[in-house]
């Protein structure tokens, strides 16, 4: 829940995540593993509180 909550209170962070997801979807299409792996570094950074 913490990740979602951080996105809800920080519009800039939410926009950054949305942009990342769109880019990954464009790059990897339906290859979910690569799509999810592409989000991992961003999610880790948010969860670490950076």
C-alpha cells in the first residue's frame, strides 16, 4: 500500500510512473515479465523513500 499512497500524494511522482509505464508498454508490448522488470527500479526507489 505504501507505493500507491506515495503516488497519490505526489502528483509529480505519479506522472513519472505513468510516463515510465507507457514507455515500457510501447517497448515491450505484451511481454509482461520485461514490463514488470522495467518498473522494478522505480518501485524500489519509491519504497526506499528517495
